[in-house]
């Protein structure tokens, strides 16, 4: 699958990395996985606990084949969850623009950034989060060395 999902900050920030070609089938699988993670975190934090943010690192995304009809399917499930900020990172202006439209349709708070550093700086403005560090993975390190 052209994505990876993990916790950047346990029960507070979901980190998603997209790479390669991302399809509507990938979107459905990603949503199933991330919504379950969010449900588990809410069970741990309590119904009145802190909101759970999502950081999507799409710097390695080559392209996506998701239509707006695919986004509509996300509306109901995301609106039923306690979603904090949804942050999308990609250097391309068009990718950030389409992400903005998709997030707007889902009705969640969102921001788009060209760099991961900008996204981390923004997330750290949430003083309810513990101090955290974004550590580059091997793909990031390889790109920096190229």
C-alpha cells in the first residue's frame, strides 16, 4: 500500500505518510485504519479527552487518483469522530489546493504546508500536546542526500 500510518504522539497525533500513487481503494483502507486508531485513542482518553490531530506527510506522493465522489464518502465517518487539526504537507501548490478542497468538504479543521517543518511548528502551538520531535525516516534521509 502506498501509505503508512503510525502514532507521532501516542493517542494525540496520527502520522500518515503517502508515497507513490494513491487510489480511492487506498483511501478507504487508510480511513478504516486511521478511524480505528482514533476510536482506540478516544477509548483511552475518554469521551471528553483531547482532540486527535492528523499529520499527513505527502512529500513522496507522486499522484493520486481520488475523485471528489470518493471524498464524499468520508464526510459521515469523519464528522462522527473527535477530529483535531488535519495537516497536509506537500511541496506542490496544486496538491495543497486539492487537499484544502477535500478537507473543506469533510468539514474538519485543516491546514496545508509546503514543508514538514512548518507543519510541526504549527502543531506545537497546541499547548495541550506533550513536547515531541518529528524524526525523519529512511526515505527522508535518502531524499536529503540525493
